């Protein structure tokens, strides 16, 4: 039912109620029929279910199978080490997932606890959850609206809907029916909004999950989609898992057919499973993202969900709120058309109820703007009022559309007035000009109206200013009679101005191939004016209102969504529709917001970004918080996200070349009838310890040159050109390792010595190969050199310390053996140099 299109009488008739409200028995009957006025939370997985779910990843399952196999063939140490890796990964994943779902709790905490209703013909307080359709609710200043209401009476009723719509100014409410082409909601009050001033009555038309906030509650409980990185990691895991199963099966069959003892065959299979799975990848990925979170926090971007760090790097559309993000969220005087500026300053300061304390301004946003305007020009309200005492105030209201004060100035009484220009001009008989005061003429009025149209055309909120000196005989009690024969002094235009850094940030985003889209609850003209000022797009701006959006079919909107740069007057479900349509077109969309109304779109977007000053519901629904509410911070975060994705690619490339090298080495040795050159504990050492510090150091490499001058990367973690490079590196490692291993065996070395040589040359391949995977961002990454040095020292410990020799089954090496190892391992530099030039 479209309640705003019905008259008050039609609404009451439809709901079978009246101004005296429901009686108690009817209210109880309806409560039983329609249910309670409350938000319903869906059941979610408990902690145990979430924890067990961490073991359902294919890489983790393969590791568990490998650990069990190792245990059954008597290799308990290998089994324990593998299981420790599995448990650490599960704990990290559990902590992240368990903390994620708090938005609904915050939303339920916002709901009003009590409401004042008319029942049985008199006023009474009832629990808000017991409100039902047809109840008559009384609203007073400071009240929280307890359900969706159709306004049936109003007395200067203003409702703050900023949390629902994003519009910063309170909305005037009235009981009048809205015309068929009017898309406003001035005769409706919505659950969870606040009464800013005035009073009124409304009839309950929607309760609980049927309200606008109920729809939001339903939307934010929908499951979150995987991030691009999650999809890419999952795809990589499946590929590696299938590879591990295939290779293990082939080698197991080959060794069994060759008559190898079953226990040895099992150990080879375990070695291959461990070699195929990059055990350190989850831990390194988590640590890389966590370090990225720390760096972003220093730039006022607080990341709540680890994977969101990388997602920003893939983002190619940023849907941003206007107020407070692109703008300062502070009304400011932007234009004046005044003949007597000194009088405008005085009226701005004296005809004003805003106050300034400890650097903060309290009061109406318009009064606050005028107070700052007067202050910045040397007219301090507090000082002026001590000198020019206020004798009378006629306050602003929605009918008068003006505010008046009478002040004692230099022994005379002056009436000072500000308000809607079209109202003031009708009360002015004179005008202040440069050569003095004279009677106002039609051409003067026309000039003022022309100025007004120019200023409103620039999306400014314009006030007129006027005054007159009162005669000694005039009675201040006759307030309405005082506002006549005014002297018009000029116009002042205000706007919430764009942030200085927003324009530069948008220019940077454009260079990076990112399109910025403004989505706001404000007026279309205001939004377009700000968009033009910050160069949101080049050329004409395509803008749609929420009502325009409703008029478009899904296909029509999909055809034009990539061209629209501004959305104004939009509702929560429309924001979700915008995000979903952008995603349909293959975009990775970020969405910013601060209100309850933004929560569904924040959850639906690839990455939701909430303002630090926003509602708790928005913060809990988001992936990232901006402490300074600044759009420029998002662009900095995008740069960090791109750097992190580049670094993830680096360490994945590095680790996979190790895995491929180990698989090819073990498989080839098996085919050649040689003993397996590595045991499972050595492979875990290579994959976790030796890969760990060097791979992690790649995770904190400085950004590439021009990282924000390229389009967003939509490729997989391993692009096709890198696959060949990884395979070449792996094959080179395998050939070099097998050649040295075979040489040592042929030269009469015992198996332990030959295996130690093979193990060590493979490790040195890793240490050299990590240099091939670095960025071109310079040598600022000190951790890289520390990690490489530490890895080399650890390998020396494994070879020369007796205690570790027993665990890893190694023996000491001589000087000439080290010369051989370093010569063979250094071939990775030449093959990489060749691959970089041949593969583009």
C-alpha cells in the first residue's frame, strides 16, 4: 500500500482506526494477528560449526591426509609438524569469521523501547514491540520514531532522517497527501529516525520486518559473497589439490609396480603431498594482509576484515557518499551578493542562535555557517551581543520562513531579519545601495531575483538579509507589525563545500582506471554542482534520482549503469540495486556510507567502507572504516591494496616454483629408480621455514613504480605469462638438484651425503630465486635482506648442528661441496633473465 498517496481520512479508514486510537482488546487482537513490532535475527552458525568449517578447504584436507599417512608409517615427527600448521591456519580463520557478523546486533540495539500512543481514548506508554497497525503514536522533540507512521497531525514537526537517507538537514513533516508525481516522503515518518523539533501524530502503517529499517535488517543478514582474492585462492587450492592427488597416484603406482616396499611407497606419497601443497601460503597470506592493515591504519583506514585489504586493489568503481566524504559536512558561505557587507556581517552574528565552545559549533547548520562567516570577518557574536543587547527574538518556523531579532545598537532599536529571499523581498520597501538607502524599484527586485536564481542554480542554499530602525513609539509586543518597511541589504549563499583533497584524489583515481560514482540522499542539483566542482567526470554529468531509477527496467539500467556518475535521493534497496548492477557488468565495486540505510549496500559491495563518524550498524556491516571520513583516504587505501596484491603474486610465484621444483624432482627420481632425494620433514622445512621468511619479505615489498597509473588488475593471482616462468624456474631447480644428486651418488657418496647436497642446493635455489621475484620499487625493504640472511643461517644450522642433523637426517658439507652447490644454484639467475626477455 502506498500510504503517502492516501489522505489522512483514507489512511485511517483503510486501517480501521480513528484519532482516538484503538481500544486495548483490538490492539491485542491485531498484535496476535500481525506479530510483534521487532526485528527478527536469522540463526547463524555457532562457534564450533565455524571452527570445524575451517578444515573443509581442499589444501587443508590434503595436509591432514598426509599427516595421517606419515603417522601410520611411523614418521610421527612429520605428522605433528603438519598438524601444527593445519591447526594454526584454522584458528586464524575462525577468529576472522567469528568477529564478522555483528551488524544485526547493533541494528537491534537502535530500536526504541517505548512509545506514547492513544489507546482507549487516552494517552499511555506502551513497549514499542507491542505497537500494531492502526495505533496512533504521539511524537515529541527528542523521540525516536518507533514504527513506520503516516503523519496525521504536525506542528512544525522536523525529523532527522540522516541515518536512513544520508541527508544532513532535518525534514519537515506534514499530513498533506502527496501528488502522483511527488516522490518525497514528507508525510511519512520511519522507524529509527529522530524527532529534531516540533511535535505531531502518526498512525502506524508498518511494523517490525515490514518497516523500511526491517527491509534493511533483512538485507544485511544475507550471506556475504566471496572477495576476488578468496575466489582466486580457492581456485589455486583446487588446482594444486588435483595436481597433488594426480601426481601422488601416478608415483605410488610406479613405485609399487617397481617392487618398492609399501612403507617406502607410502613415504614417497607423503613427500609428494607435502611438496604439492604450499603449507606456508595461508600463514604468509594472513601475515601480509595483517601488515597491510597496520600500514593503512596509519593513514586513517581501519580494516576490519583481512581480505578486504587486497580487494581495494582490484576495485575499478568507488561508489561514494557525498556529505562528509567528498565534502566537509559543514555548511559554509560560498557566495554573497550584498550592497552593505558590514550590515550583513552584523545580522549574521546577531540574528543567530548558534554557539561556539571549545572549537565546536552547536546549533542549526545554517546558523553555524553564518556564525563562522561573521567570525571570519571580525564580527564575533558573543562580543557583539554584550555590546548590542538582544531585546526580542521571533524564532524561525516552517510557516514564517524567517528569523527576527531586535537589538539595541548605539542607543537605537534595530530589527534584524534573515530568511527566505522571496518572503523578505515582499516585506521590503527600501534597498541599501552604495550611494545610500532608497525606495526599492521593480528593477531592484528583478535584479535580486536574478541573483537568487544564479545562486540556487549553483546548488547554494540562499538567505535574504534585511533590517530597519524602529521608532521609539513602536511596541515590541506586536511582533508581526514590526516586520514591515524593511531595508533589503543582500543575499548570502551557503553550501557544504567539497574537501580540498577530494579533487586531487579523484584525479588520482581516474589515472588508476577507477571510476568514482556519487550516491547521496541530497538533492540532485546539489549533488551535480559538487560533482562538477571536483571534476568527477569530464564533460556532461549523467545523474539519476531514486525515482528515475525506479522507472528503469533491470535491462535498461544495466545498459546505462557505466555512464551514470551521480545518484541522488536514493533509498537503501536502490543502493543495493546499483551495486548489484555494477557487479553484473563485471565491475569490482567499493561502496562507502555512514548511515543505517547504507548497511545493505556496504555488505553487498566487494568492499564496504564506513565512515568513522557513522552509525554502529554501518561500521559493523563494512570491511573498512575511514577514521577521517575522507575520500582521499580511500584512494590511499587503493594504492596499498594494489601493492599488497602485487606482493601476493610475488610470494605465490616464489612458492609455486618451489612446489613444482619439488614435485618434478621427486617424480623424476622415482621414474629414474633413484631413492627420493628429500624426506617429508625436509620438504616441510623448504615449504614453511625456507620459503617462509623470504616469501614473507616479498609480502612487504615497496610499491611498483606507477602503481596508480595502471588500470585495476582483473587477472588471476597467476597470470598466464607467469605460469611459464614458474614452470621454467621449477624445472631448472629440479634439473640442477637431480644432476647434483646423481653426481654425488655416482661418485660413491653415501645416501645421507647425497640427500644433504640435494636438499641444500634446492634451498639455495630458493634463496637465489627470491631475488628474481622482487619489485622494482628500490631497496627500502630491509626485512628482505634480514629474511634471506636468516634463511641461510638456519640452513647452516640444519647441516652442521648435531641435534638438527638427527631430525633432518643431514650431514656436514665441505668447502668444495659448497662451491658446487652455489654454482649449480646460481643458474636460476640466468634462466630468469632469459625468461623475462622472452615471455611478455
